[in-house]
C-alpha cells in the first residue's frame, strides 16, 4: 500500500512539474511572431529577444536597424509581443530586471523615476515609439506562429511631456484618439489605441 501511495505521489509531482514548465517555441517561430508588432519595412532588420530551450531570456537575432522586438512570454496565455526604438532599451531592460526582482508596477515607476533624475538611467531625448501586438489564446497557433484577429496599438514616449506641452487630453474622447499617459514623468507617453475593426490582420 505504501509503495502504491508513493508511486502515485511521484506521478502527481511529475504532472505538476510538466504543467509548470512552459513549452518554448522554436527561435524561428518566436522571431516570426515577435516582428508582427513592427512596421513591415522594419521587420527583417529588427533585433529580437526571446527564450532559449532552457527558458532563458536571450538575443535570438542581432538586428541591423533601430528596432528591438520582444518575443511572447511562453508562460503567459495568448500572444503579446512588442517592438520599440533601441534608445528605449535601457529603460525596458531596467523594468524587466525590477519585475524579476518582484517589484510591483508602482515601485518600478518610482525607482526608475528616481534613477532617471539621478542620471543613472538614461531616457532618449527624442520621441521614441513602441508597437504592441496582442492576440487571444485561441487565435494564436504556437506550433506555426500563425495569428488571426491580432490587435496593434502604438505608444510614443516623450519623457516629461505634459498635457499642456503637447495639447493632448489625459484620456481619449473618441476611439483611436491620441492621449497622454503618465504626464510629467520620465515615462510620459502618447497612447494610440485604434478601434479594433481598423487594426491590421496578420
């Protein structure tokens, strides 16, 4: 009886372990989906970060242009990829490290704000764009990298910009209307969320 109990207990541990280990798509599939966030003419030259077969965050492809793309996190449901201007990379990298350290969004905002003001973290002095592309779990085939009904939105970072300096509202008053988020901070940015019906299908 004890032998059978131990056997089933070990089986349960194996099943739980397998359930907690994410399936990592091939580098080719990760690159294919990561660049869906990028403008078509920027995709082939973008640098792409993703995951190794041991689930380590690595550079999957060294690029030749100004865009950096992030592959989908295999531990999360659905598809969520993004591409941003390379001058935003220190800001993004710092955010990833703080998140891995268990910091909450408000803590990350406060810590990066302090570091930017202390010139320990450098933000670009020019407007810098981020593109975000998402899709629901049922619309993303991890085996092929095919996506249907994806949604593309845009963010333009303008550090320390305000509603007054840009003339933008603090919230959208119509579908797709640009607005400013986190005004007056290091991560002040223009949000552009197009109506779902007008996003590009890939």
